[in-house]
C-alpha cells in the first residue's frame, strides 16, 4: 500500500487509510500532545470526506508498537474464533 504523508491545517503530518466505504482512518503525528502529554503523540480518527475528522484517541509515540501489536493479536484471535 502506498501512503502519502499530508499535512493538516496545523501542519501536523498525517496519512489516511481507505476503509472501503468512502471513509478513511486518519493517523496524525502530533509533535507535542496535550499539556498532560507534552511528548510526541499519535492520534487516530475516522474521516468522512467533506466533514471534519471525528475525535479519536491519542497516545504517546512510545506506545505505538504495543498498540499495533495488540490490534494484530486481537484480530488474529478473533479471526480464529470466527472460523
């Protein structure tokens, strides 16, 4: 999959992954998170073209590997039980 890094109105870099229904998963890299999290942060949102992205969770960049691994494990486990 070829992903293009774009920038939002705040100049934060993001990529969008098509969901196949006209919507996108938007993943934004925030150089500085909220005051409670003043380190680099990742935000995940759902974006419907023509509308602002819906609010989504933010977590420190240091947890990206663990979050992705958890998603893979959950999908793998649930995929096994669906068969």
